[in-house]
């Protein structure tokens, strides 16, 4: 995260939390601690991840354990932890499903729409843009073998038909995934490809993972640059965001067509 150079017993580098020209971020190897003199913040490696990626303590521990192949044993509400793990997995598999629908149909209307908007494969792949096919239950069939219906309902990716069966919430839409600050897929926004559809953009509903009033589209990818530059360019939707990123503006955020709220400001 930081380019460090040794000075005496410690290491110094430019602060990752704000823009500066003189290094004020220090790391003391003997103490396993860091300190940012400009912001008066400090702590250990876990605290650094919490502050830098804006994640919780458990998420920071899980992230480090996964990165270094360390097995951790979690105590407490195992059922609740398992629920979150399953919801993250459902969203990741759904994202892969949507991505594959574009890759498998390079001449389909989804690829044609993106091509007409002049978005190339680099942007499509980087932001994992996909396509939800014009079907009632393809995603349901893809996931119901692995997850029970109660978990699928809580994901926000499905609706209930009049007969009580689950159907795909997103159909015939370009799919833009939202990511947590640790890089996990937590929700989607779907842009309709039908002229007859009243709702042009459809977002995931409020879930355990997705809170629309405090989430920005693209924050996972651009937040490190925003911290360095000390300001952000705020736009309304995904395509505005992607167009600016494509033009090398890498300090952009989008509200995804929702009103800018006090929770957005706090985030």
C-alpha cells in the first residue's frame, strides 16, 4: 500500500490517507506498528486494513488469513457468519454467471449496446460488467442446487411469483456489480435493454450486504486514488463513471441514480 524507505530504525513513506509531498507515514518493524503523523492515526497491520479499506475487524482478520493461508476458527454466532458467507458466494456466482453471458454471446444485444456506447473489453472486464438474460429462472436454476430458497430470497437477486416460486429479479439487463471496499460483490444495478420496460435502471433491494443510501458505484476501484488526491468527482450513474475512468479520471464515484444522502457523505 505504501512505498517505504528506511530512515534509521524505522521506515517512512507518503501517507495513504491523504495527499502530501513530504513523507509522514512511519512503520516501526520492532514494534509491528505504524503511525501517520499528519492524521495522528496509528496501530498494527489489522488496524491499518480497517482504516484503509474501511472494513470491520472480523473482515480484516479474514482478509489477512485468506491472503497468507492461515486457518482461523471463528466463535460466536456461526449461523449468522455462515449466512453472510453464503450471501457473498451467491453474489460472486451471480456475477460470474452475468459475465459469462456476455462472453458466450459476443454478438448479442448486450455486447452490441456496450459497443455502441464505445466501452471496450478492458473496461467491461475490469468492472465485471455482465448481462442478465431475458429469462424468468436461468439464474435460479444455476444456484438452487447449492443454496436453499430462504438464503436465495435474502440475497435480493430473486422475486417470488404468484405461485410462490422464485424467479430472477434481473432480466434482459446490462449488469453492473457493486463491490464492498474489500472487493466482494454485494449487489447489482441492471440497465434494461427493452424499450417497453418502465424501469430503466433496477438496483438490488436493501439486503444484509447492500445498503443503497451509503454505497457508491466504483468505490472499490477508485478509493485509493481518491485518498491520494484528496477529492472525488461525483457523477450520477454507472456509464458516466465508466466514461470518466476510461478517460483516465481515476478519482470518480457514482451514486447509481439515487439521491445523495447523509450516509453517502459520512461514507
